[in-house]
C-alpha cells in the first residue's frame, strides 16, 4: 500500500514507537504519581521524560506548562472552554478545522462573540483583514491554525500573534498539521496557547497530544478528579500540569510518543521539512500536467505543508479516492476533511476534494505511482 493520508495520521511509525510501547507494558506499566512502588515510579519517569522532550521541541522553558491531552481536538477544547466566558470576543479564520469551529459555534450560543476573518480562495490570510477585525472591538483571543488541513497553506503566525498582543488578546495556535514538521518556538513566535496532536507529524500513537499553556494564561479545568497530588483537598490543584490532567493519563501512548520524539530529534525537523517540500514539489509539478485536474491552494510548496487537495473533472472526490484504493492500493482522503468552512473558502463545498498528504516516510516512487494512477483516472473520465 502507498499511504498518502498523513494529514489524518502518520503511517508508518518509527519502529522504536512499537518497541517502546511493548517495553513499557512489560516493565513500566504502573500508574504514574499514584503510588510509591517501582512500577509507578517507572511510569512517572516515562511521562516526565516525554513532557520534557515536548518542552524542548517547542521552546518551552518550564515542562510543567506542557499538559497531556488525547489529541489536538481535546487540547483545543481545553483551551477554549477553559479560557472564554460570555461577553468575550474571539477572532478566528475561515479555514479552521471543526476542532476550533465547532466549540466556537457552541460558545456563540452561550454569549461569546465570534469574528471570523475571511481567507482568500487559496487559503492565505491577509493581515490587513486581521487588523480590521482586531480594531472592531475588544478581543480576548485570536485562535487560528498554523496550516490548513485541506490545502496545506501556512498562515503568518508570528505576525498574527504580534497583532493579537498589540490589541490585548491572547494567541492560540492549532498546530495539528505542523507540529513535527515546521519549527515552533512558543516564546519567539509569541504563542500563548499551543495545541498539538501526537499521532500526526510527531509520529506517535493515536490518543496522544498536548497543550502548552503560557505563563500569562489561566484556564478553568474542563474536568476535575484524581491527580495523585493534594488528595485530601476537594478542589482541583492549581498547579500545572495537574490542574488540567485529572485522571490516569494514556501512559502507554505517552511512552510511544517519547520514542517518536527521539526519532524526530535524531533525524531533525529541518531534514524532514526539506524532504516533504521536495515531495510536495514533485507532486504538484506532476499534477499540473494532468488534464482536467485542479489543485486547490497556493501551488507553492514553500508556502504550504505536504498536504495537497485536488479535484478531477468528471469524477466525484469520493469515487477518486475509492478507485485509488481499490485499483492502485493508494490511500488518500476525500470529502470535507472535517473542515467545511475551509471548503467554503476554497470553493469546494459541498463535494470536497481529494487530499494527498505525503509524510516523512513517503518516497519519490510513491508520489510517481500516485501521479500515474491519477493520469489513468483522468483518461477514463475523458
């Protein structure tokens, strides 16, 4: 199988991920922070080590400000519901994933004002439009994705964060498509809240992710419960990470994530980014020669991550994906990709697109075979 669905979840994983999971289950699978015996201490050491790896990856001085979550959606909900109150205003964009759009829709029904800045048809954000939205009234938060999960377009994070701070707002970044590929430094980029998944470009298992909470941010916990600390008190501890980590964490997944982060450090994010840019260039160049095929987005590999959405004349996106899977053994994703707002912006709603997303283990031959398959389908349509 040729796997081109890394925007959904990365595959394959580095071999060390599975190895670390098995090793953890065999030798360290206690409950971290809940007991003083050897297995609990070993589990706590794994959790602490992975937390420190994530802090180093994102330029976070204090690892305690990395809070583990189930995925980026969980982290985004923790941030949004924990921060915003009726009367607050949020500025966001028109290409957000439902992980941002749906919580904000629910909050709008509870008295939170949502201002959505329209992006261009290629997914780019005009900072002048963002400025106008920020000037239109008090703002509590600017929430936006780092890169579109539909067309891959990278948004201007540093500039957007700077403008948010100039208007007294906090800045929340959804790094679902960029953590592990693009360099992220929360201090240098002015990020107050950073949500990230463990199972995409960080190459870890599903059920992992996290949220960076900056020093200027205080979140109300979405859930309360056991933390292994201050057990005699009825209220949730105030200190991070315990304040936002009630209940037993996904320790086995965190162990796998730690191994994945070790692989990333060894290979190097710049090398992975260069590899994916080369693959995206090869893919886009080949797609441009296919009659009846349209590429959605900037078409510039330097301005996007390795996520390319296309439409093929004469074919429904779902049928293209099914044909690639059944006839050529190529895995892609079709439809709306949990981002209907983005598709309205790109002009591809309600049919959606066919999304091809190479990853760090994708080869040139994989891309070439996908291009050959799409050429055959294009001839069939003609």
